[in-house]
């Protein structure tokens, strides 16, 4: 999608891809290497024992939060070391809605992931180009385009149901009753997706 945009956009930009391997069992992103080489996209592979580090370094928060912060730090470092100043993440509208419900139910805050913001250091802009798309749309595109899909296998997220999984189930049940629910959610979330600093 970004390569298509690169050809059409009025601004010039370079694209690279990065995988962070948290060294969880059976995680195998190797099919990406040949695919990205065929596209002519530079590929960075970063491996760090995040799963093992979580056992001793977590301080009261969830494994998902710890892993997310660690992976984000690795992505920032990789971007800086290789001269990139924008990080594109692939979260979609389902992710934003799940995050919003978790923040509201368990954190007491009206908050979700931002579509576009600067990191705390102010040197990397984070964008989420798929934030208005549904998860099923991205899955359908990946299947139709025959993309190499790397299956998730995080032991924390998939070995036992997590709060995010519960939120996903809750939204799926509600969507059966209210087919336009995600359109309403997007309207409600739009103010929260913006970062006023950018």
C-alpha cells in the first residue's frame, strides 16, 4: 500500500520494513525477507529476547504493555540508525476500538491510539495509515494479493484469552445486532485519533 502511495504522493519518501522478533516460540518471519527483496524494499530484522526479559523486568503492567514498549523502542532505534524519521504502524479501526474500550473500562480514560503523532523525543513521526480500515478488510486484501502472512503466536496473547480478546468478542457480538456500529465508533473516535501537537 505504501509503495502504491509512494508513486502517487506529491511528497517524495523512501520505504523500508522492520520486523522485531521477541523470540517467542515458533515465530518465523523469514518469508518476508524474499518478498521484500523482490519489491526492492530494504528489510531490517531485529531479534531481542523480550519474552524472557518480561519475566524479570516487568513492573506491574501487563506483558502486552511491556512487549509493546520494548518493540516500539527497537523500532525507534532502527529508524534513527538508518535515517528514517517516520514510523508507519498497521493498526486498524478494530484495534483502535478495542483500545478505546479497554482504556474506558479499566483505565477510566477516553483514550485510544493516535493516528498521527510525534514520539516523546520529537524526532520520529508515527502514522497509522490503516486506522480507518476494518481488520477484515486488511485480511481480505492480504489474501487477494497473496501476501506472506506471518501468524501471530505470542504466548501471552494467544495461550489464554486477554482483555483485548474479550473486547474483540464484545464488539463482534454488538456488531451482529448493530451493523453500522463501527461507523458510529469511528465518528466518536475521530477527535481522540488526533494529536494536537502535530
